[in-house]
């Protein structure tokens, strides 16, 4: 794994690194009984616990926005039925005609969600906050505005916004549809833009965005989720620069012990050294973080005892690594010997395509590992293109480190370089090649 973010400053390339930052518990709550707070993400799971913690700390008025329909009172036949099996059995008995398992599951999910919402609304009220739940698509600014308008007229302007809405559509990039990407990305990014548009110039004291550790470290199958959350991180920087007196923070949450994290996912995270965040402790942390007036805008939170993924130093464009890897093979690249480059010309110079770079790196990784096969590539980074003017050629070499085991796979660090000895070594590309 390499650095996930590099910036260019007046003194050259800079790598963003993680730095421990203490949060003082028990600070005076920013949001009190005179405030009106909008929380997206519904009245279930993680965002419900956040709402309860806010209610316990300062008793602000709360408006919860979610996709689930607004719950109504339960029918008499449902009273007293607590388990999934009991409720599904009752649904089958009350069905008019044949019903499929999918239909039973859908109706059970609706009833169970309504029951959970009502239970959490009661918990928030018991903690001292007036609370309203609205079923709305947060991506629709007009719908959000219509939901908030009568409440703002009744209680005053919105002074707090916590954007916790999010959905997943995990899958490898080649299997992902445009609709999958749009749903994941627009719920996070489009939702925030719609909310800010609906709030107009509301005098916010706190703007909290629920981002994800996936934005910092990445995760297979979550390219859309990682992109959406990283955009939230940078929108938080923009908002922080323009909102005086408002605590703006984008929290890159690790996995929570609940919500979208199933027992199977919890076990997988544990095997990676990532521990889940307790619902109550995470919610209490949120209240303390909002109260930290001079806190950072981007924060990463993992469960206690977690191990941070490895973050190696960056190798900037044209800079040599500390030590060159063993050379596997060399090539003299020219348009005469590599005819495809004649069709890949930018500004009059032939450019080695990234696809060919990747193929050479994969061959370099396989060379010293007979019996293994190529599975994929992680963290492909192109630092400096291989560029050729008319009649020029360049000698390049592919280097690879010994394979190292990771679970059932093997990782091989491979590099494409040129120059050296009589001139400065140039690192053109690097990748982690996955073999199995």
C-alpha cells in the first residue's frame, strides 16, 4: 500500500499522513435546547444512536430524514410478536392467497424497520429532545425543503446538520453499472449539495459529514463509496473555510458494531486488524468531537485496538527510491519496435500506454514465482510517463521484489524504471501485483 494522498506545495511534494489527535470528553455541548438539528440517515442504526447521544447531551430539537416510510401504529395482530420467525409465520397466515418468500421478507423488513424507528423516536423523546421523522430522498432539494419549511417556521432556523445517509452497492468495477455508482455517489455527495441548497443560508453551528475509512485506505468493491466519501472530505474543507464560527468536520468512520456491518463483515474486519466501533461509544465521541472548536476538519476513527494499514512514504515524480528492486528484464522502447506507440501520441510525443506498463509489471512479478498465476493489481501508480520524440528510444527495466504472503494470495512489488549509473534514475510506475 502506498500513500493515499499527495499534495504539491512551494517546497515540493508533500504526503498526507495520519496524526494522533486527542479529543477531550465532557466539553460543553455546542447544540442545546434552542437549536434545531437535521440528521440524515434515518432513525435506525448508527444515526439513531448519534441522535440519542445529542439528545442526552443538550436536548436540541431533532429532524431525522430517512428512506424508510414514516411508521404508523402496529396492527393488533403484531403486538406481542418479537422474533423474526413469529412475525413471518403470522404474515403467511394472514396472506390472501399464495405468497413468495421474497414477498414475506419484504413485508417483514418494512414492519421491522417501522418498529425500530418508533422505538428510537421514543428513546430520543425520553432523553429530552423533541423529534420529528420525515421520509424523504435527501438527493431531492425541493423535497427536503418542503419537509423542513414548516418545522423551520415553527422552531426557527436549522443550526446543526449531520449528514449520515449512505448506501452500498459493492462489486468489482467491471461488474458495476452506472446506476450502482450513481446511487452510492449521489446519496453522499448529491445529498449534501441538496441539503445545503435546501437550508439556504442557515446559521449553522455544526456541520458534520459521515465519511468512511474507505476514503482513506480504499476497499475492494467500493470504488464508488471511496470516491463519494473522499469528496465529502474535501467539501468539508471548502465549507470550513467559508463558515466562521461553525464546527465543520468530516469523520472517516471505520466499521461500526451495527448498521451495515454484518457478523460476517465484522469477522473479516477483525482478521485485518480493524476492530469495530461500539454504537454508544461512537455516538458519545461524536458529541465530544462537535464540541472541539479547534479540531481538525478531517478525522479518522477506528475501533479501540485497531491496527492502521501500512502507509509507506511516497516516491514523487522523478525521484529515486531508497533502494532499487532486483532487475527482472529490460526493454528498449521505440516506435519502430513497439508499433502501438505510434498510435498513442500526445502533443507530438509517443507515450507508453498504462496498459502495457501494467502487463510488463505483471510479467516481472510472475517471472520469479513459477507455479503462481496473475490475479490482479493493487495500487498502480504512474509517476512519470515513458515519452518518446520522433526517432527517440529509451531503455527501461522492470524490477520486482520477492513475493510476500497475504492470506491466500501473494503480493509482489514491481516497478518500471529507466536511467541510473550515468544519469538520474527515474521511477516511471509501481504496483502491487497479486498472485495466487
